[in-house]
């Protein structure tokens, strides 16, 4: 009887069991799905593998710096501040910057790197974090190798750092590769001789399985490096951007023939420049001109038919070259970068440049008054008044545009300099930076003894060039990474020749 009485309930119990089982399975699947879609998991897992790059791709790159923290953002050191102040170590900030760069048509950040060692070296952990954040967003990261890093005091340290860069960071799936070869940019390679770099490369990359892009005004280093760029082409006094790009593009093309191997030409574009807060007395300003300077920079770069273009910079705040959203400019320069990068990628080179909006016409000059005495009017944003006719002389003052300076003398040995009077003192100004008026025939010709003697330059120790290992370079190691960033001065020169840190006329 018990058996007979239980038979009618058996199908019900079976169906109930299956329902409970299916419900548990469904809940388990939902739990697993929730874990997979959690923000932490999404951050850690790549959303898509960055697209492979070939040597024919017109890449747009940007220099990026990771040594900022909460104490960085003050107007006593910077001319402008980010729209959202931040610490470089913050992964959410890294992600935001990557997304902003992608929206501006930038293919990769070139992250400044001081090497793998050093207790206060935040560029190493921040580079590793940037690679992970880039992988999660389908973006690329390359290295800007800081040859003058305080943590790389000799050739042996440089060699070791490059070996670690290629063995560890360059193996990351988000690292910038072209035709499968990892790309490294170099800052100040001229600290060492061509022969020294030849020895370094023989140890680090004898088969040239990576792409090394050198920097500076000396293209003889293309004997070792695979390409060339100018970190900065905004100089004081200013040089013509078109001529500068054409000159170095031509030198790179000549190096292809001379060395019998392909060399990449990477043209630099800049929105402006302003380092007067961090280099008082020797800094200078290149006004952004409401975006017009950036436009001319892009046009000149594209006209040189480069392989790639590099933006200096995404966030170099101390030198005022950033395109990152700021308190003063908002997102203007990100938007402009997006427009110009799109045009470059649409065709690049001379054809694209010729089709773009031409450079704005020069403003109609305001008629100058006719002074009773010979007078020089400052025509640039900021002009140095120097103690003598040359950039070796100390700076006495800085003169704003429009300042009128009575001319008190000149000397034929220094035809590009005027002796002037300002604020009760006598100084010298660079003639191409002023407009003269009045009876110039009355300017007295100075006797040579009236011209101050040039100061004796302080000898700078030459870096070692012997066989590996070499003697260490003298470096300052007591500053934080951000303070060390202020030591990195670009080359500014009218004739594009390397000069000392006091760089502006």
C-alpha cells in the first residue's frame, strides 16, 4: 500500500527536482556573468588586442610623462593647470588619458622612462601600469628612453636598461611594434658618441630586431639608429618650421643612401611653448596663437612627407607643450589634434598639406611712430636683454613685445646685435627680434674695447666613449622625478646647432 500510494506523486517530485536543479544552474551562471562583467575584471582583461602596425602606416604618436603628483599643480611653477589635476600613478587617470588620446587620433604614447631601477623612480611602475591600461583599451605604448636619467650614470647602466626594456616591457601585448619590431625613441643620445652607441647596440640588439629612433640635430647617429626625430623644433630665436622639417627630412633621406638601410623620418608638431616659470631668466614663450601655431606645425610636418608624426606633447606641463585638457584651453588642442591627425592619415605628406587651410596671413603691422632718436621696438612675445652681443652673456632683463629701446651703438663684428638702453642700464638685443626706426645713421660705431668681453664658458665633462663599461656620467640624484624633469632642456638655436642650457637670445 505505501508503494501504491506514492506512485501518483512521483512525476510531481521529479518535475520539482528538475526545476530546483535548473534554477541553481541559472543562478550560478548569473553569478559567473556578474563576476566577468565587474569593473575590476574589465580593467584587467584586454577589451581588444591593439591593431598590428606596419611600416607603411602613417602613425601619430605623442610624448607622455608619468612623474606628476598632487604637489605638482601650482601656478608658481606652471603657466597653466590640467582641467582635472591628478597623480600619474592613478590608473583611472591613465585610462582617461588613453581614451582622450584615442579620440584625438593618437595611435600610441611614448612614455618617458628613466630605466628599471631607482627607489624614487616612479617611471618604471607607471610604465608597467600604462601598458596594462593600454591593453585593456586597444591602445599602444612605446618607450621614450631618457638617456640622461639620474639612474643611468654610465654606459653599462644604459646597456642593462635597454636589455630589460626589450626583454620585459617590449614583450607586453600593448607595446608599440611596427612590422613586429618594438619601437624605442631616445632623448639626448648625443650624450654618448656614435661609436659608443654602436657598442651598446651590439650588446643589446645586434640583429636590429627593434626600431631605434634617435633625436637631436646631429644625424650622423643614423649610422646606429633606425630613424630620427627632433624632440623640439620650437626654438628661440624661432626658426622657420617648414625649412627645419625639410632640412632634416632631407638628411634622413641622404642617410638611407649613405648607410644602405631604411631610416624613418618622424616629424614633430607642437602647440606652443612656455617654460618661463621653471627656467626664470632663460626660458621663453612661443604663443599658441589661438591654435594657428599648431596648425602651421602640422602643415610643415606633413609637407616633409614623414613616416610618422609625434606630438610634443600630451602632458609636458613644465614646458607648456601639452594638448591635454587644461584650465586655460579646455579641450581645444585635443580637438585640433584629432582634426590634423585625421588629415595626415588620410594621405599625409605634401599632397595633404597642400590641400589644407593655409597658414594665417601675418597681421597688418601697426605703423610705428617716427622717433627722434634711433629706436628698436621689440617684435616678439618676450625678448632677452643681454649684457653683451651673444647668447653667452648673462640676461639682464626680459622685454615685452612693443617695448621701445633707444639704440646706443653697434659693432660690425656683431652685426646682428644692437646696443640699447633700458631702465637706466645698457644692454644688447638680437636684431632679428626687433624693428628699428628713426635716424639709424646716427647710431654710433662702438670701439671694440666698449664691447664687454664674453664670459669664459665653464668646461662640461665629456661622457666616456671607451669600450664598455665606461666611467659614470655626473648626475644629480637628490631630486624627485618631477624635479628632475625640469633639468631636461630642449635644443633651441637659430642655426640648429647644440648650445648650452642658456638658450634664448
